[in-house]
């Protein structure tokens, strides 16, 4: 039983060996003959010319990636209105205007009120304001109170820095949740 299996292995090995003989030898010879005179012909890279140095002359122009200064409208008259620096400060003047939130209003005709009141939240709690009260750190004065907003007039130094004048600019606190 062992002999036929060995015979079969020997026979298969001989067949495979016969198949691996130099097949396509003529093709391999032709490729060797054809490529023996070939040399690579890659053209040299072009010479790099240096670019001329150009100086940038826009350094004194406005930087387009910085926010522009917001310039408030100047009121008529030279210098604008100077704020009263000796006046005692009111409680809402200790906070920047951006940190104050209008959370409610009480308009005339509701109850016994004849004056509109604005309920304003600061970091220390709730305060109320009426027309004429001061708030914010830029000498802001309440000029009007409506059902959804408080209009304020701030007095600031000229933000352009070109003069030492005081200018007035409008600001508004909107009721939380109300559409602007």
C-alpha cells in the first residue's frame, strides 16, 4: 500500500518538474536583447529663478482682521456734555452695562403707578430704575422706559482718540426673552 502512494508522489514531482522547464525562454531572450541599448532619458529639471524681493507698503493701513472702532454720533456743540464727576454714584453704576439684564417693567396705568419702572438684575440682585436714574460705568442715564426696553444715553470720552471731548452714545437694555 505504501508503494503505490510513493509512486504517485514521485510521478507528480516529475510532472511538475517538467512543467517548470524554461518556458518562454525565447521571450525572455528577446526582452534582454531589446533593452540592452536602452538608457533612461530624463531631461534635467529647469533652473529655479529667484523671485524679486518686494517690500510691503500696507503696514500703515487698517488691519482687516481687527474689529473697527465703533464711533458714536457726536452731539451738536463743541466738546459734547461733560458728565458730573462729583455726583454721588447710584447702585447700578457699579456694573458694566453688558452685565445688567432687564427682567421686567411696570408701566403707568397698572395699579397706582404714574411713573414707568424698570426691574433690572445685577450680580447682587434686583434693582429698579426710573427715567433719570444712572446706570452702567459710562455715565449712563435712563432716557425712556417702554414695555420691552430701557433706552440709555451714555457719555464717554471720544473713542477715536482724536480729541479729548466727551460724546454721547445711545444704548438699550432689552427685556429678557423679548424680540429685539
